[in-house]
C-alpha cells in the first residue's frame, strides 16, 4: 500500500510573473485574483488538492516588492512566513522579468533546506534560445532546484510540475479534510471578486488605495444577500469609484455579482457603498480588521 504524502507548497516570486494563474491552474479552482496589475494578491491564499494518497496545500503569496507603507510591509511578512513554513517552495519567474530582480530572495533560496521547484513561466511568448539561456542562468543560481519551463496560461508542462510536487511531498497524513479546497471562507472570495473588478475598471493609484470589507453576508435558500464597503483614501477617489451618476460603481457591482453567482453557484443580491478612510494602509487596527495584521 502506498504511503500517504502531504505538505505545504508555497508559491513565491516577483509581481506579474503568473503565480496566481499557476496556482489556479494547479488547483483547478479560481482562488486568486489574476490581472495584469502588480500587487493583485495581498493575502496568503490556500488552495488544497486531494488525491487518494496525497494532499497538496498550495499557498499563493503577494509579489515580492520593497515596502513603501505598512500594508506592503505586512504583505512581505506573508512572503517571509511562506519561505519559513514550506515543505516545498515553488519559485515562479518568467521570460520577461530581469532574472536577478529582488536578488535578496534568490539568496534566501540558496540557503533554504526544503526542495525548490523553479518554474520559468510565459515560455509561450519567448524563444527556445532565450528559455535555454534562462534555464542555464537559474541552474547556476540554484543548483539544487528542479527547473521547469512552463506556460500557466496555456497549461503547458503543468503535469510534470504536479508530478514533481507529489514526488517531493513528505510522508504525512492529510492536514485538512479531503473535501476542503481552500482555507478561506465565502466572505473572503466575495471581497476578492469585488477587488478584482476595481483593479480591472480603474487605472493609476485607485486600486492600490482601495480595500473591500464585506459588512453583511446572508445565506438564504434562494440567494446570498451581500453588502460591501469599498474603502478609499480621499474624497476625490470616492468620486472616481462612484463615477458620474453612479455609473462606474454600478458597472463594478454588476460584473462582481455575475462572477459571484458563477463562483458560488447561487443567485446574489449585491449592495456596494464607498467610504473614505485616509489612513487604512498605515493603521494597525484597520489592517487587522482587513486581515493583514495578527
């Protein structure tokens, strides 16, 4: 009889390399926000994949950056914790970024004891020569790592990455019930879906000045009644979020509701409000309320 394998596979890397796309593809569920903007993932989000003789607990983390305010510092704390508590590190780079960006994290990986699987993503937009060159460069940096060229978007080479993960998992019983696919609740996914629509519909600093709080989440037989507040830092941002005659906010609400109904497989009645909170990105109490402080 096969021994059961179970462990924590933590996905780290710089912004925009496709960490969330990769995790969503590996888990088979849309758990992490995926947009072309940096800082789309702010929390550690777990996705759990179960087999008869294995359980993989994936953890998607915020993209590595140099913090400018308390929220970003807390986001980087999630990354450092992920490096410390991993059974396997899945380090994601791509064919676009400068390979030695945020090199202090490459140094951390050089000194880590757990297995490192390095994924060079986005090979679908690169050449064979460039991919070969990058594989050579990374082999020099991380000689112990197993390196896979891949395309998360095109789902190329993901089976081989999955097999390598299962093979490297430690022998252990399951950490979670086998019917669970994430550690996050429905309220969390409702707020993430709204935040994604803000990222997609507004430009410049607006998405980075916003946080979403689910004030009410009522589960009825026929539908979910959800009330959410979008917090911004200035009155001018509030005006932009709402738009002329409430048009912009209505668009966000409609798009979010459609996605929620698809995700929850139930009808949704969504109410959105906008409030100004100038200090939320620096305020310890507010950050705790939004799940960034412990």
